[in-house]
C-alpha cells in the first residue's frame, strides 16, 4: 500500500507541475480561470478581486513545492526547529512570493497582456495584521531566511482577526480604528488544516489521584473550559530554491459553536455566548492590558499559542516515534521574547501529566529543547502576571511553575548558601506574588541570547546578572538582521537592477557580496546612476506622502526620517526639539550653511500610552505651524505619516537620506529599522545604542553621525541629572523651550503640552532628553553640511549599502543554527 500511495503522490506532483507553469501564458490562463470561473468576475473588476485571482494563481505554484517540502521534512530522520512568536508581521505577500518564485517579470507581462498593472494589483493587498513592530517583523524575516537557507523550521503564531489598530490623525491626535484585515474574506495565502485541530484548557481545578494500576501519583486538570485551536497554514517560500516552509497560525473556536437548547428556550444571547467568548482569544492582536480583562485576555493568548503548538509538535512526533527518549535530539523550540515563556511549563505538563514521564527526565527534555531570545532592556517590559490570575485561568501550569521554582531556588541556595537576598531576586515568583515570565524562560532554557552585541553584554552585566553568574554558558549574542529579499530586492527594484548590473545577483542570497560595491563609491559615473535611483525613490515617497497627508515635499531636500513605534525611550521628542530649533533659526534669520530638510515621522502609540499620544499631537502641531508659515517655505517641511506599516516602510526606506536612531543609550535592544535604512543607502544619525554600535563599526565612524552620552555615562549621570543646567548652558535650547512654553504650537489649546514640558524638565526623566540636545543639534548640522556636498554624500550612501552585508537575517539564522538549533539543511528538488 505504501508504494501505491507513493506512486499516486508522484503522479500528483507531476500533474501539478504540468498545469502550473512559471511562464507568462500559464500564469495568464490560471489568472483568468480564477477570476472568471472561481470568483465570477471580469478583468475590469476592482483591484481586490484581481489581487485574489493572482494570489491564488501564485499559491498554486507554491503548493507543489510546499507539499514536497513538508514531505521531505517528515520522511527524513532529521532535527526540526519551531519558532514560537506572538507576532509575525509579514506585511503583504504577493510581491514577495513572486520575487522568491522568480516569476515577477512573467506575472507583470501576463497582467500587461490583459491591460492590467501588476503594481496596482499588488497595492490592493492589505497588510496582514499579525504583528505590531520590530519583534513581529523580525520573526517574518527569520522565516524568510530559514526557507532560503533550507532549514527545517516551522513558525507558530496566532491568526488575529483584527490587527493592532488602524491609525488615523484627527486634529493632530491619534485616533484608533479597528484593523479588520480579514474582513474582506479568507486570506488567499492560508490553508485551513482542521484535521490538526487541538484543544486548549482554561480554568477548572487540578486534582491528584493515585493510579490504581501503577500506584503512581497522577494529576488531572478537571472541569476546565475547552477551546479549539484550529490551524491555518501560510506558505513561506525560500528564494528560487523550491523550498516552502510553513507558518501555522491558530484560530480560537468554541468546542460547541452553538447551543441549540438555549436557542430553543429563547435565550438567544446565551446560545452564542460561549462561541463569542472563545473567539475573543484570537480576535485582536495584543489587547490593551491596562485593565484586568485585558491582562486576562493577553495571558489567554499566550497560553493558547504555546499549548496548541506544543500539542501539535508532540502529536507529529508520536506519529513516527515510540517514546520520548530521543525527543530533545530531534526538536528545538525558540521562544521569541517572553510572550511564549509558558512553553516551559506547558511542555512539562504534557510530558509529565499526559505522557507519564518522570519529572527529572521531563525537565531534561524541556531544558534541552527550549531556547529564549530576549528583546528588551527595559525592566518594565519584562512580563509579570499575578499569581491570582494564574490560579483562575491556569491552575495546573501554575503548580508546575511552583515546582520549577522550588527546585531552582534549592539550586541557588546550594551555590550561594544563606544568600536570601539573591534567592528573592532570582525567584520566578517575586515578592509581590507575580510570575516573572523572563525568569521562567531563562531557568527552562539551554540558551539565552540578546539581539545585539551591546544588548547581550548589558543583559549579562545588569538585567540578568544573577542568572549569568550561575549559568554563564547559557548566554550568547545573535545580532539581528533583516531579509534583503524584501528590504532591498523587492522594495527597491531600481537599486536591485543597478546592483545586479554592477556586481551580479549573488548578493540576494549572500549579502556579503555587497562589499564588492566599495570600489564604485568614488566612481563618478556610478555615483550618478546611484543618485538617479535615490531621487526616483524620493519622488515615489513624496507622492505617497502627498496622497496620505496633502503635504508636498521638495525632493531635492534632505529626507530626514524617524519611523518606528512611538515611545519615550526612542526619543521622537528629541527629534521634535531639533525641528523647533531649525524653525527658530529660520524665524531669526540664521541661515548660514542652511540645508533644506523634510522631516518625516511615523509610528503608532499604544492605546493606553498617554505620553506617546501627546508626542504625536506635538509633532502634528509643530508640523502645522511650520508648514503654514510663509517665512519657512521649502526650507523645512514636517510630516507625520499616518498608519505606519510594513507596506509603507517598503516605500519609505528606499527614499530616505538620513535615518534617525536616537534612543537613550542602553535602552534599545537592537533596532532593525536602522539596518533597512542602511541597506538602502541612508546614512544614520544615532547614539551608541543597540545595533548602531555594530553598524558604525561596519561602515566606519566617518560614515556615521554619532552623538550623545554613552551607556556608562547615562548611568553615571542619572543621580545628578539637572535638566535646568543644560537649558542654562545652551541658548539654542533656551529658544526652543521658550517657543514650547509660550504656547506657540498650541495657541488655542492652552496647557496641552505641559506634561511633556514637565517630563523634560524633571531631574527624574529616565530618557535624559535635554542632556543630549546640544550634541544632537551639533551633529545634525554636520550631517546637513555633508548633504550639501552631494558627491561626498553619495559616496557615503554607497558605502553604507556596501557595508550592510552582516545585517542579513541569513547570517543571523546561520548563527542560531550553528550555536543553538544544530539543524541539517534539506534540499527540495523536483527535477526528477
């Protein structure tokens, strides 16, 4: 029977290959078939239907490789890794999938034959609302690189029906609107796999029993609410290598979707209540956790992800294996930040309670398979959940965490006898009766890594120093990267063509090849081509901004960009102060060595983050004053780009001249936006923080605009920080504060920015914004003067791209694999 099934499978593959050609004619035929027969539309239909038809056409061509990749992974005796993340910010998929399949040109020609525009069709795709910021975008880049490197890695996440939110700016304020990205129907890239549905428990109680046959003590989790986790698989193709990995997203559903008895009794609301309550788990990405209900829902999301995913992996394992003696040898789990830390307790529960494995053996398996990536240096960002919440939602996992902690504290006591202070500091259950998720992840993992050299060192020296002292071998660094397929080849097609013509195409899979650009940095002819590409990209960005905001930018001005999550530590506020400083210069006629500048902001503030929202309002008010002042004109423009997202960044980073990476030193773990900008030829102005350190080392200090206090200086200054002293010593800062405090930017909204002003003037300002002001505006003037010498600026721009080779996630994934996962690449070939 097995040989018959294999023959049928091969016949199926041959048939699929025959009917899913990669040529223009085959693509055109299938596109029309989907559009006309499957959806009942015409070529003149709305772009959305054209997008769906072309997506299904493209997915068919992925499907053959996808099935064969799955077959190869599951029919070989090989180790696999599973990437657990609450976010996968994959953005749009059509352009990326066409690029990785190598059929961009053929698809464009097929659409042209039908008098359609591929670019317009691609633009109609909505960004998948599966992530918020850098964490989720990094996970998406990791998945792309794993597929390109042919590593057997599967992603696990949640299928949120609503994304974070859609940001609208009204009277300068952020207004949040639902981002119902799935509202237009099924996501064309996903395949529902209901046969792999898992059940996740919440609530109830934990009961101990003695097994009458073995006499062993067993634990049952009883009377729990059971929620179905239904998987939807999304293909993640490698670059032109016939490998298609899988991202599995879980959707929550009630065990019984509809209570007919309640309905017949007239209780209509109660009939569907359980269904609605269950579906809430995957309804919205990251609910606001400022309320108790928000905390409960977020903890439910985290447990739902890890429980469904681990059950899935164990079920796959048991299909082909008896027992768990070699489970750790063939499986690896990577925890993307603290959100999936419950995987440590859940794997223990499944092994001990469900599979009957003794605690010590189960713990050995758990600690050999789990690895934890930390993404933050902010103590307040390390998740902690009240024990009371655990008791109500997750009684059995809480018991397991208590036992993990008890055994761990015994280990601490053995190493440092009578050091009760250290035991208190290191306990997974803290003195306020909260569960520290980061500590659970560290204790339960064999590897703990930071995401930039500085970040990893600071973890060892500060945040996790106690754990580093007990387990120095666990700690390592894996500097982040981005995938050059999306963040250069796809988003910057003109530069891609220039690079291909100049150094060949190998850089698309080996970014170190960009170093071959260095000799061209001083070549006048190449500089001219480079400048034309950059100007065209700036025109494209200016067009998008005009469409979104109505503000018209001068493409010959310096495009100065800061787009990222709005947060005080990222110091958008410092950037605004510089804008006010430039405006003040114009008003007093100080135009010596002036460079026209367009300052572009973008980013979302968390719904409950009042100060971040105030910063958005300040940016917009300053923009309104500057842009409407006839004395300013084209000398200075300020724009807040609304609803910043992946597809917007794909236009923004190719058109940027100066990238703002200005966080308070010691606060940014890595940053990957800085890498995207660098890769596309932007120069960076920044502090010595996060990956800026490695970017500056790579490109050379002469091609990086550095300013500000270093991390040790920030910490040394903190007890003595006196903002008024900086104001007194700097007349430029006095002028800026004078404009702010006079209400010049809130003339009809008195007192609106008092909280911002008080925060900057406070000696307790943790971000020390005013301490770096003078150094910042000085370095900004150096950057502005450099921009006036376009030949020198273009040389530096070329060198930034040429030196960006180490910031590919291909390199990052190779390091994860070499040091942590130890997987063997699997080649997928259909030629035979």
